[in-house]
């Protein structure tokens, strides 16, 4: 009982002495009542003990409470100094985010070299702030108080800020100012090279700078995360605590059931049990004017909840969401007359990202670590939930078709139905392009990239051999092979930004999306009918409360999922969802042996 009583006494005393708000005062009284209850129980348990022992426990508990109570103002002051220093770094990161958005959307091609120098200069200043004396002093002072005292004074969101600010500071401190500036310059230059190489379908143009990026990433990993495998270190930048070994286990649990599902679907197609071919209005062609698609997409973005007063939509080579914080979110998509789902589904996907950004916690925690997304996989879960669980559902198109027909009048044809749109959007066809892949084959695209990255990092694959190995793996997993580098190894922007280890987050996000959406359906019984009426507010608010505003409170995605869904990540939930959905579409067994 002694240690428990001591901690309770410390927390009660600190809350009563040091806190400032009515809500916190109520918490303090609750803690004190709990302490008094525990204390009374302890006295009953120790009735046979010498009274001096009980008195000693009371004295020690009171002394500890007074000690931490006296430290509370100093702990609070150190926390405030840490927060101020962290906010400075966040504002500079927001500037870099805006420069990056401009680089991919608005900047003239001839400005690339100058932009690289600008980003390098900001990155150097940012590095100084990340490792500066004011932040270092505040973090070190908090450490001197001890974790128990800090825990007694700060609430759970504040403690998460200390945890993540310390983690980031210790890693940034190991990276030199010159190396940070070089990374900014290198990735800016690499992006421009990638764009040109992709346009010309010539991987040899990109290969030299990709070699530089790979070696740079390995160097940064060795400096900032010493003792950690370089690829594990790269993955950890996007998924906390995740490793290549754990990812291999996850992909191993998916590979066989997804391959069996794909084989069943392809067999059903061969036997003529596939959904009907889309009617003419739902096939690509000039009727899908890109500007008219954009009009429809803007209506969809507004309907699902994207706030255009705090963000904007543009076009780019590769769809993405960026900007500079919850008050200024920039999203992009791209349109195609021949492949209309690319623009519309891309818009809904990016809107999911954008609403996560706009829904982040502000106020006292604005620009602090706890307001940031927990991981890239969690972020991806929000975009894929909106894209696949909502946008690709039959219910969504019950609402969306009449809306789309206002700007795309060919969709008012009598043979265009919500079921027809649903079937058109959920066709399973092994394809070359990841962003256009259906949800059954998508994980195989990620598996190709994961295996290639792992081989690049362990040295078993040379950069020069990438196109050949890429094509071989695509043939092995999906039965298709690209005829050009543009449709193959150059299709993704990620490596130009040194984002090695990012791709697995897409598959993790897909699994999380389904698990979270199933939880939403349980808690929002009318959700499917809401979607059919174009009423998305309940889902958006639920996600905002459960995920967006929670930010990085939890130390891992598994703990977030446990809080939101009642279970850690369960890949079999994803497999079951796919099997049930496509059993209906293709007439296959929903429960194979």
C-alpha cells in the first residue's frame, strides 16, 4: 500500500496546490477522495501493525506530496519553455511544407535550383531550433524532476508532448546542421529529376540521385538511431516501433488468403460470373471532361466535410495532401478522361487526409507533438476509410450520382445506377499502377515495394537492377509487367523525397481503415443510411473525436486501435471484409476452407 498511497498523495497535493482551472480542480478533488479511500482501506489492513509504521507511511506520503507540490511551478515553467521552443520548430516546418506544396503545384520548372537553396536555408535554421539551447535546457530540466513528479503535475496530453519532444530532440541532436541542409537540397533536386525521368520514361536519369538518397538515408539512420538496422530506422520514421521483421509477419498473414481470394475472383471472371461491364456512360471518354470532373469533386469535398476556408484543392503530377497545419491544408488530385475514377477516388482519398489535418487538436496543444498524427499508417487509414469504405460503396453513389449529373450530364442516363457505379468502381483487375489498384490487389503492390526496399538496404539489390527486379516481381505477384519505366519503377514520387519505409504504411492503413470503420458502424447504427442520404457529419465527428483530436496521445497505433475498436491491429478483419464484399460481387464462396 505504501508506494500507491505515496503516489496518490503526491498527485492530490500537486493538483490542489498547482493547478489553475475549474476542470482540473474537480480532478484534484476526485484524486484526493480516492487517496482518502485508499488511506482508510490501508489503515484497516494494518490494524495489527505497530501504529508507528502507519504514522511513518503517512509522514513519508505527506513529505513527498509537499516536495512535488513545491516543484510544481518549476515543472510547469519548464514545460511551458519546452512548448514555446517546440512551437518555433513547428512553424518553420509549416514554412517548409508550404514551399514543398508550391514546388509540386505552382513553381516554374526553371526555379528548382533556387527552391532547393531556399529549402536548404530553412532546413538549416530549423535544425538549429530542433537542437537549440532553449529546447535542450527545458527538456533536461524536466528530466531532473523525475518522471513520477512530472507525471503528477502534467496531464496525459502534456506528458505525451514531453515524451515525443524528447524523442525528437535526441534524434535531431545526432544529425548535423550541414546534413539537414544537404537533405533538403538533395530531395528538392531529386524531385525535379524524378519528374523529368518519369516524363521521359528513363530510369537511368533518376538512378544516380536515387543512389545518393539511399546512401544519405543509411547515414542518417546510423547517426540518429545507432544500433538500429537501417531499414528498421527508415520504417520507424513513419510507423513507430515497427520493424521489417514485424511487417514480414503481417504480409505473410495476408499473402496466402489474398492470393486465394484473387484466384477465386479471376476464376469467377473466366466462368462469366463477374459483374456486368460498365454501361457506356461509366466508361472513359471525352464525356468525362476534366474541368467538369473537378466541379463534381469540389462538391464532394464540401459534402464530406473539407473546409475550403482553411484549405484548397489543386492539381499535381502525383496526388498528395500537404500545407502548413490545421489552419491551411492543401490537397491535390489529378484527372483523366479515360480513367475517371482516378480523379474522383483520388479526391475522396485526399479529402480523408485533409479532414484529419483540419481536425487536429489546436488550442493549448496547437503546434505541439500530441496534436500531430500518430503515424503515417493511421493517417492513411483515414484517407482509405473515406475512399474505400465510403466512396466505393453502393450507398455513397445513391447520393452522389444525382450530384455528379449536374456537372457531368451523361450520368443522368437511365441505365446509370448506383449499383452500376458500385460495380464499376470495384472491379478486380491486376494492374500496373499502385494508385489505381483495386483493394484486392493493392497489397501486392506494397509487397513489391517492401521487398525491393529491404533488398536495397541490405545490399542484395543494386539500384541499377531496380527496373528488372520490379518487373519480375509484378509478373510474379500480379501477372502483369510494365512496358515502360513510367508505368513501373518511376510511378511513385516517394523515393525522390527519401521516403524509404513509407510504402508499408499504405497496407497498414488499409487494414486499420476497415477495423475503424467496422467500429464506427457498431457505434453509429444509421451510418449506412446516412451515407446514402449524403449525410456525413456523424461519421466525420466520430472520427474527429476518436482519431483526429487524439493525435499522438498513445505511444503506438496498436494502442490507438485498442482504444477505438477494442482490439489491436487484426489483419484477418481486413481479409474477412474483402472476402465478404467480393463474394457478393463475384459469386464466390464467402467462407472457404
